[in-house]
């Protein structure tokens, strides 16, 4: 006799869940989603995986860290600090480093992962910028990415301020001075953030709440929204045979992409762990606990905040007296410039969209050389960031290279205005030169290094025709025409005045796509004429 037992427990549970949540139908529709394969797309994955490492190590550290500024006397295993008064926050951090098994490694993994996270976000955003991946319909996702970068920088500051050592305390004092320079409301903001006069007793508990709960919660929401939009809009891809604005050529999410992504996660985690085991970072026991009457020598912020410190270090100490109050321009102007410089890169997609007036969706990436003005603007922005980063470390540059501190400061001041202009011009000409090279390769083929002697004695190099896929890749980009101003007079001869915005858009469009902004790509007729033997 046979007995039909029916589906197993796992199958019944899956059927029950699918009938109420629709999981199977949702998974079947999305697990086979196609993702293109290119190394540059892995930059975004490094951001995600390093963020996961930060969350995992951060949860572990909260189990041992005491966010309190209560005074204690240290009696732990680190002999040089025995008998010294310090806050509970500093003492617990020293205990994590020397008393908790594996504590120092986890601390360093957490710190190094934060540095990798911000660096990966910066490089990932630059990849998106230079390839034009921010264009419609991804402008909102670009803003989400920028907010993640900004919040990552901000949370990094709160994070390395928690141990209450001499280095982080110097950084907090720096921020207090910046807040006090804000007119009218600066003192109120400082009192609200620090809970009273500096240093007070609430700095570490408040920073701990912001670092562990507030900013990570916002970032997690932004990250989920960012990934949902990436999934919804489908991934961008490089131009190539079979690739259009309406399809995606690549690998399915399951099982190929997920298998590669899982392996890459452990690779990123392993590299961060290896760096953390080899290279020491933030040795707070060497700085000692924070005291308001002391300043750490060679005090430097993490690299991503060096730009802000550079702005303040090289700014002249200008002060203006107004109605009995002193306005500290030497701090206020750099404090204002910091969000302006960062915000310039955030709003750029909307500026380019307005200039081009292009309502179409774009899913194929630009090669940076084919957008010379955009590439030059991005390079100029990076040059501003780097020159101010050098300004933030002007004391170390002076001592290590035996240079004058004043000479470095004046050089950075001049570089802030001169270097972006030089970088823009050089980068634009570089891109135009690469466009000319691509044009020659399409029309004449690639150089083979083979020299041939003609019957009349002339020596020429033999060129080989490019494969069809390379011809397509080099000529697939669009070259929009600049926007033309409307006619000044109508059919009745009446003069019409063109608006300021219309004229501005036309001028910018000519700068982007006019004769000086691109090299015309070869047409099919030109290629046919050359390859048929009539163009020699």
C-alpha cells in the first residue's frame, strides 16, 4: 500500500509565506536581474562592504566602551598611565586596547574600515561623475550618494572624538572655535552641542549618541534607498556591441553575481583586517588623556577632514568690528566655504541637466575624454580639495621637508585660486588630444610598429584596421549640438528681448558643446572614404 505524505514541512512553510507575502513571485522576478561586469562598478561594492564591517565592529565596541566623562584614576595593565586621572571614556578605550582579548584589532579594523569607507565613497562618486552616470533618471540617487559621503565624514569626526584622548580633544576644541565664530547663534549652538562651557561633562555622551544612533540610522536609510534606486533604474553600462540605452548586458544576480559579490566581501574584509593587524592607527595611549591646558603635537585630522582644517589654517586672521561685536572672518569664511565647495559637486548634475536641456534617460556611460568640460571641472574640484588638504598639514610638510611654514601657507593660498584654473585648462586640452587620437585610430587604424618601404623609397608605418567592436566603442558617444538663441525678431519685424537665463544657458551650452569643447567624431562616410583607398 502506498501513502502520499504530501509536501514536506519546508515546502509547506514556503507556500504559507508566499501566499501571504508574495516572496516567491517577487524573488522570481528579481533574482535573475542582469548586472553588467566591469571593475569600476566594484567601487560601490567596496563602500557597502566596508560599511558592513563598520557596523559589525562598532556593535562589538559598544559592549565595552563607557561613554562617560566621569573622572577615574587608571590602574590597568598599561604601566605609563598608572595613577593618572582620566575620563571613563578614555580608560575604557585603553582597556579595550590592552585588557579585552582582540580589542585592539577590532578597534583598528573599525577605524581603518571607516577610512576605507569614506575613500571608497569619494572614488565611487568620482567614477559616477566622470562617466556621466548621474544623468536622468539618477539625479536623486546622486544626491543620496553625496549625503552618504557627507554624513560619513561627519560621523567619522564624532567617532574619533569619543576616546577623549589629547588628539581628539584638540579636534573638538577646533570645532568649538568654529562654532563660536558663527554670528548671532554660534554661542547657542556651542552650548546646545556641548551641554555648557567647554569641555563640560556631556561631550562624549552626546557624541556617542550621535555617532552610534543618529547618523548611522540616517545613513542606513539613505543606503537602502540608494540600493533600491540602483535596482529600480537598472545599472549603467559601458558602450559596446549589443549594448543600448534600453537593455543591460551582463550576468544574472543569482547565482553568478551573488557568488562573486560574496567572495569580494570577504576579500575586502580580509584586506582591511590585514592592514589593521600591520599598521597602527590612533594609538591613544601615546597621546594621553585630554586636558584643556595641553595641545597634542602634530595634531592632524583624518584625511577627509584635512580639507576643512586647511581652509582655516591658510585663511588670514581677519577680524571686523560691527556694533560692538567682533566678527571673526578668519574662521567664518572658511567655515562657509567648506559646504560651498562640497555642495558644488552635489548640484552639478542639475546644472548640466539645465544646460543641456536633455529630457532623455541615459543608461550608457560616457568615456571621460568625450566630455572634456565635465572632466575638466571635476579635475579642478579635486585640485581644490588636494591643495587645501596640503594646507591642513602645512606644519608637518614644513618640519619634514625643512621648508618655511609661511612659504607653504602663501603657496597654498595662491594655489587655491590658480591651481583649479590650470588644472581645468590642462585637463580639457588633454581630453581633446585623446579625442583626436581616437579619431585617427578610427580613420587610419592602430599603429603596428611595422615599417614598410614604398617603391619610390618612402618609409611608412603599416596601420591595421580596428575590429568592429572597437570602432563601435570609439564612436558610440553622442555629441549634442549647443543650444541656439531664438531669433531676435519675429515675422513682423518686432524685436524680442531674450531672457537672462536663456542667454546664460546658450553661453554655457556653447562652452560645453561648441567648437572648443569637442573634436567632431568621424562619420561613416569619412571612414568609408579612407578605408576604400580614396583618402590617401
